[in-house]
C-alpha cells in the first residue's frame, strides 16, 4: 500500500523524534485522530513517565495519555531501530543558540543520523525544528542520501513544516492552527500536506523547504522587532512621564494600520529570543547586515537592566539602596500561566539584583523552585507577611492566579512591568 493511501485510512505509522513541548502535543494529536504513534526520546525518565501516562508538558494533560496508551495508539521509546517500521518520521528536537549567537543544529544532525541508516523506500521525513533557511536541503538531505543510498522524490520524501506551538494558549492548538509545508520536490510537499491535513484544519503549501524555514523566522522576527519597538517606547514614556500602557491602549483603538505589542522586562521562550539570530547568522554568511534584527536584540536584551534601574529608583524614594533591600519578584516563568522557564527575562533580573546585593525572593504558582547560577530558591507563599516584608514587589510575569488588588494593598511599593495592576492607582504603584 502506498503511503498516500495509508495516510488516508490512518494505517500509517507516525514516528516523532523529540517529545518536548512541540513533539508530544503533535504526537498526541496524530494518535487522537486514529494513527499509531511512536515517540522517540533520549531521556529515560521522560520515556518511563509517558508510558505510565504521566505528561511532562503542560499542554498535554496526563488524562489525555491514558486512553491512547490503552488503545495502543501511542508509546514512547528510546529504541531507534523502530524508526525502520515508521511510515512518516517527524523531527521535533531543540535548536538552541551557542553563546556566540550561532545556530546549534547538533540535535537535528543527531536525529538525522538515527533516521538515515534505517530509512526505507516509501518513507516521509519532515523537519519541524526551527532553523535557518537552507538547513533541510544543505544538511539533512545530503546526510540522508549518503547514508541510505536512497534518492529524494523517488525513494523517499523530505519536507520542512515549522512548528507553531504557543504554550498555554487555550484557543489555538495543533488542530486549528494552519500548518505551513514546503518540500524538497513538489511530490514531497504534496505528501507532507496530505499527512498534516489529517490532523489540522488548514495546510498552507509553499514552494520549497527554504520558503517554509523562512516563514517561521519571519513570524518570530516580526514579533521580536515590534517588541523591541515598544520596549524602547516604554523607556521614552518613562523619560516623558507618560503611561506607556495608556498610549498603547489608545493607539490600539485605531481599526486599521496598527497592531498592539506590549513591553516587558525582556523576552523569553524558545522562539522569539532565539529565532531572529538564526536568520541574522545566515544573512551575515551572505555578507548582508540584518540591522533591524540586531537593534531589536540589543534593546530587548537590555530590558532586565532597565528594570533593575527602575527598581533602584523606587527604592531610593525610601532612602534605600539595592544592596540589602528585600525584593519580592512575582512571576518568573517567561509568560503567564505556564511553568516554562526557557529564556525567561526574570532570571536575568534576579541575577542582576543578587549581584548588586539585594535579598531576592520570589512567588510563582507554576514554578516551585528556581536556581540562578548556583543559588537555589523556592517559591514563597504570597501571604500578607511576605508582601509587607518586601521593600519593593516586582511584577515580572502576570499570572492570572495572583490577586493583584491585594498585592497593591499590602505591598510597600510595587513595580509593575506587565500592567497587571491596570486600574490600580496610588503613589506606591509604579509602571514600566
């Protein structure tokens, strides 16, 4: 039976390499739609937990795994020889940056090296990991063809489809987020589009893997640049003694030609802080200077220092210096209502405060413990005593579980970097 037919009748076996915040939700969605899914993972603890029905990804409740495991439609394994049994293999491994801001594609290469010697005719391979334009054709394709002896478009199909996962988003999930697909050949594109068409409402095909890779980088570079703009605007408004949130809110009433973005203590998550650097690195290799990307990166990465300067100004109103002052940080995850700490700017703020001698504590209902350069902290209960004992409370992530009215009423001073105190007025509440 051809892969096209087995996709249509859902007898195709789907392999997912990497069971993190991208791979696990994708694998579960395929399994929910009736496919048999095997998730490949190198972490034994993750494998054991998933096979017992315990999810480590917030967007996949453990209750969702039980029925799929019982039905035999999902399992996790570290035995990569099973890749040969798969009909479609989707790579969802991390793509971090090196300290030099160069792309680290080592996980993609390791995954490809596991697939290549086990590849058989008729299989489909899709890369979802975010990377620079050209990765699929320049790195993945040559490695697969040289190791397997098979030819793309004839013996196997290869495509790129960027992940579009937004952790904690209650509205847009895998099924109702359009999927972009670009293949090495038109046949590759068509087959990958057919596969994803079984689990998502809309598939958008583009002309090449490079185009699909660029789509992802445009999406997140767009956000990074616009966040950089409003972060700089926040600093301007501070100098002008204006409320940046009021300015943005009023501008957002324009029904055309404007889209609101919001400032904060920095940018976090796996995508926005990292993805633009993939594009910048690629363009520099072509002797092109990506000025917007680099300027936005400078502004966004400097926001934790701006936050600490603002906190120092607030403490100074009470005749206090940062050294020896008690600072309570509210929210350390990179975004509201998730436990995700990747690239969280709160980490930088905590470190900068500690380096200047502040006594830093934190509360986060989603992050019970935190380690910053060897310093171990535990989330404090948000009691009246905790609030009153702090010289200043810094709201860095606005989790919905926190009662900000009570925070404003009990705290001595509050610095609100997220507009969580919207509507709370008074001499002790300071906004970014």
